[in-house]
C-alpha cells in the first residue's frame, strides 16, 4: 500500500466523516421538527397561504443558492453565521420544505372519520392532531424521512463550497496537500474513495426506505 494512503484515509475518516454526519444529523432533526409542524399547518386554511409560500420557495431554490443566501447575503442584514451553521440552516430550509409536503399528504390521507371522532371526544385542533392524526400519519411519513436522511447526507457536500471540512472537502484538501508535496494529487483514488464512502452510507438508507414503503405505506 502506498505511503500516502494511510494519512489520507485517516484524515478523511477522522475529520471529514464526523463533520458530514454531524451536519446531516443536525439538518435532519431540524427539518423533521419544522417540517412536520408546517405540514400539519398546511391542512389549516387560516395559515395555508404563508406556509405554502415557505414550502414552494425552499423547495424551488437549489440548495446551493439557499446556502449562499444564508452565508453571504444575510450578513448584509446583520445576521452572520459560521460556515457550519449556514450550511445546516440551508439544508434545514430545503429539508423542512420536503418534510412539510410529505406531512401534508400523510395527514390528508387519514380518513375524515378519524378527525370527526377525535373532535367528538373533545380534542382541540392541536390535541386532535398530536394525539390521533399524527401518530397514524407518521407511519406513512417514515419512509420519506429515511430517504431525506440519505438525501441530506449526499447534499452535505454542498457545504464544501463555503469551507466546511466535511468528507468531500477533507478529500479535496488531501489532494492539494499531495500535489504540493509530491508529483501527483492522486485525485482519482481519493475522490473514488470518497464516492465509495458516500455509497456505503447512503445505499442502506435508500434500501431501508424502499423496504419501509412496501411494509408501511
């Protein structure tokens, strides 16, 4: 094995991969919480228009544009975020819009009789959804949430453009280091390894989502 392989692999796995996973977990958790709340509100006529506007804007914009807006544009309004936080916010805006739309569909798929029965038992709108509707809808929402995890992990690579040392950026830094210290950057081998690492992480999640969709939906 060439001498450069060990240090490169160690740097990517010890520096880049934890940052990727931390960014993904942060974005998925925030996207799930915000998205479920907004998706439920999409079924409420009183606030449907502003929530729909939020969903369509962040679903329609490329994630890279959203990250640039947060990282480069918001400071002009006095809102400054570090690179990691800006990337997490950008991914959360995109992810929460996806979850909101999936939640709306899941909630609306619950038979109307369930809503009426909960109302007859004296539940308010919030109580009805929290105790009766959402627990049933979550069963149908679980496969898209698993798919979201895979998509967010893949999209964390966008954070590299603003300097977050996630897996792709860690690999890129190693190609630059090798280029300066030797006659070759070994970019094919390094980026091939990064590609394989993302596949190993994402493939089980996509298969799990497909399995859950067959079993639960």
